[in-house]
C-alpha cells in the first residue's frame, strides 16, 4: 500500500519535530516531505513509535528539532543509533538563515520550533506573516515580508489554561460545541471552555490587525496557523487564516537540504 511504500523508502532523511507533548516525524526524499506521523511522548518514547519505525528503512540522515529537553534528546539518540546506526543531527536556532533575521538579541533563546516555522513561512508565503503555533504553549510570531522577525508573544496552551482554572475544583471539563454561533456561555464549565478558546484567537486577531496597519506594511498579510490544537482554534479565527500543519517540519526540511 502507498503508506508502507513511503515509510520503507530507502535513502530518505528522517525529520523529527519533538514538542513538549508530541513527537512528529516525516521522511524527506528528493526535496519532498512525506506523510507526517505523530505520537504523544509523555517524556519518553512510546511503543507506538517503535512499531511505526519498524517500517522505516535506515534513513540516510536524521535531523531533530527538540524543545522537550535533554533526556528526550538522549533517548532519541540511543534509539536511532541502536536501530539504524545513525546519530541524529540536532538543529539549533540561528541569528540569520534563508533570508530570515531573528529578532532575539540572544538567538538561542527563541525556541527552535518557532525558528523553523519562521523559515518555512518566509520561504512559502508572500508578504508579512503572523504565525500562530497552538500547542502546549501558544506562540505568536510576526515576520516582515523582508524576512525580519519582529518578535512575538506566548500564552499558555488551551489545556494549560483549563488546568489552571479547573485545578482543585469540581467543575467539569467542557469543550464548547457552538462557540462560533454563541461565543459566550450560560454556565461556568462552558464559560471556561469558551474563554480558553476565545483568548488566543482574540490576541491573534489583534496582532494580525496591528501587523496589517503598521507603517510600511506589505500589501499581502498572512495569518498562518499550525500546532496540535490548530483545529480547535480555526473555526473562530478570521476567514483569511491558513492552516499549515507541517510548518515546523517544512522549516526542518529547509535546514536538512542546506546541510
């Protein structure tokens, strides 16, 4: 079947995007990114990951973007070296690359996932960009058409906000079902559920408007949405929003091709 053929393709590079709760991977061959797969890692490498990697022929190279800490990186190194005899190359944030200039005075303090998303956004989308990455945390990065990163903002992720509000209470956890038609609620559980969706989307709309209206703004302005919780936010974001699930891996693919 096609999925198995892609997974067993020889001579491909293996790209690993390790977030705080999920590990995503894809094969890169002849400049093309294959199917993206994902598992929740909970700080370790789950059995599901080992089963999926049984289908992968020894990759030519392995590149990893990791924000989950050194223990996770060490575990990945052990598995890759034992399974395929390959040591992953760890990708780090840079001051400049592929026409993008990092706004941080200390470039390494910008998470590598945010950096790779900036690289991919600059390569694949014209004009100014607001990149919203909805995961364990929700990050907002603004990027000029010139490639100058303007900086960004960070909020707790949807579940982190709910955990904080609901911890120590008996209020049930509710996922609102009609937040587009009725953005407010008439009970506490739904009010918390709706509020934790409205807060990041309201900030995204405000930043997008400010990016468009600032002096010298480009004619085109993109609102790009990625991350594991992107689907939960998309229905209440402006219609111009573009879902780009593979944005970080696309940036990782750029780095792999350069190396």
